[in-house]
C-alpha cells in the first residue's frame, strides 16, 4: 500500500493533539490512505482485529471530537486532497475529504463561484471534518450550515463497506437520505472520503458596517430590517456584547473604531450583484436606523484593509483566552433573558466571574467565554451554569461545535430519551463492534 501510508507512534509525537492543545498525539499509529479503496482495506483489517479507529481532519474542533488514545489507530485523509471536478452548469464540485476549506473557496472563486460555508478556521480545517461536524460559521443565516450545501457523499463504514451516495442534483427523492447520517456524526458512523458540494454564484458587491445599539431590542429590530430590505443579500450579522468588545479591544488588543461604552455592537455584511445600487441601499438603511434611534453610532470601512480590521475584532480573540468556550443556541426572543440569567448565576457562583458574549444571532447562535479559567478545575461547575440557564428557553447546548467528548454528558438537555435511543440504534447498526471514534457523542 505504499511506504508512507503509516506513520508510527513515535513519529506522532511531533504532531500536536489539536489546534488548542500542543501536547503530542497519542495513538498506535496514523494511517494516511490515498484512495477510498485503500481506506476500505485499512478499515476491513481494523474491523477484523477489533481495532478502534479515530478519524482526524484539521484538528480545529473544540469539543475533543477527534481526540485519540494510545489504543487507537488514527485515520487522516490529508493525502486525499484533490478537487476532482467543478461543474459550472450545475454549480457543483466534487472534492476529497482532505481538501482545506480555504483551498476550495479560492479554487471555485477563480471559476466565478462561491463556496459559502466560512469560519475562522478556514485555513486549516478540512472539508471532511467540516462535513463530519456539520460546521456552521458566519454565513449560515443566508446559506445554512454544512448540511445545506452537501448534495452527496461517499463514506467508508467500520467494516470497510464503501457507501457511495454521490448525488449531484438538488432534487433526488429516492428514499432515505443516507448522506445525512454521516453529516454531523463526528466520525462515529463512518469515514467521509469524498463530498459533492453545492456552489453559489459569486457576488460582485460587498457592503460592510459596524454599528452600535443601545438595546438588544434595537439589535433584533435591525436584523429584521436588514433581512427584509436587503432582498436576501444579508450574509452576516455578528453581534458582540460590550463585555466582548471590552475584552478584545484597547490595551494589547484591537483598535475599536467606535466608542467602547455601548452595550451592543454589530458587524453586518451584505453581498449582491449591483455594486452602486447595493451600496446606496445599504447606507440608506443604516441612516434610517440612526434616524429611528436603533443605531447610535456606525462606521463604514473605506478599504478592504479597514474591512479586514473590523472583521479581525470578531475573528481574532486570542487576547480573551484562556477561557471556557461555549456555543449555545436559542431563539432570538430569549437571548436577552438568557444572558441576564447567566450573569446572575455566574456572579452567584463566584464574585470574580467574568464572561463575554458574542455570536451570529440570526441563526440562534451565541458564543460565550467564561473566566476564571484554571485549567479544567471549574469545568463542570461552569458547564452546569451555562447549560442550566437554557432551561425553559427552547435552546441547544451546541449550536455548531458538536458534542465530541466535552458535551456528551449534557446531551440529554437537548435530546430526549427516545431520540438518544434512536441514535444508539443507528450506531449499533452501522458500527456494531463500536470501533469508530469511541467515546464520542453517545456511549
Ligand atoms: Zn461561531
């Protein structure tokens, strides 16, 4: 099968556990197949020997969904990194699982297309990992999560069986939609090897603004105004609470283009096809927002550099770390009550508790950082508060990060017993020997 197919355990000590954890990778070995057939043979051998297998992508996930132990074999699809085809008529690309997200975005952009799923880890995460974790990010309000842009896929099951569900059409109503079993399964039901993704026409205008609001009601109202009046071109609406802006701007952080004392900040971006008219409409809506008092201050970037600087406030938050990272979702109507409840309970837990909130909100998603962070000393206590505050608010303990190991014990807050039993049934059906990514999502 080729001499560099297998990386031995001792060589793995040079590989970091993940983007977030520099300690060396633990495993029996790492296997790097070049083809689906090779992977199928590897999986068959592992199955015969009852050998557990952990699949790894770009290792940018934050719930330990790709964590391995010294007892596991790691499969990496880093050598299956070809963009096999781009079909301009259908707006479809066929890509192998090891392709880096940004590579795909740039490749199809050269052909006039947009691959719309986008998030901060674009330069190192892989398509296979993004599909396996149903990644979300900043454009979800317009294009949906990874699940929405996958038309078909190929996966290798625990026993080596290759399931080829490489559908290329938007319409194909032929029974159970098998690809959905693997999307978001975090490597527990099969190894995704190739994916058919949907492409969108590239946009030719882009208008961006950062603005401040005095109340959450004003934020929610402006989201509604922009969604309604931008004719579907609103592609991002990122909200940052004052706590977040205070943490990432100022001394040692970003330069805030707006006064740092407002309660809420928004980065809104619209992408359309008529630069002049789109810019005029975008500015008119912001002016109307200021006239009605919803928007209390605003800045429009005058260059791509200024635009990138605005986005860096949202995407580069190292100065706010280390912290416990959370990723919950709930309906917009409950968000303000949730954050108020969270503040009360965190301060009741510890007077010196600090937390920062930001998120995509149009898709229900809030990210929360909580400190003090003392390694993992307070992890369970903080988990209990952050997830406990969701009670009665129709929320979810994971908006886009998945479950992995970190959120496994809390899954029962978001899924009922019948749902969990059906999940276990699917796992028993597809991986009866429990060899794939053991210990993740469910036991
Ligand atoms: Zn996010």
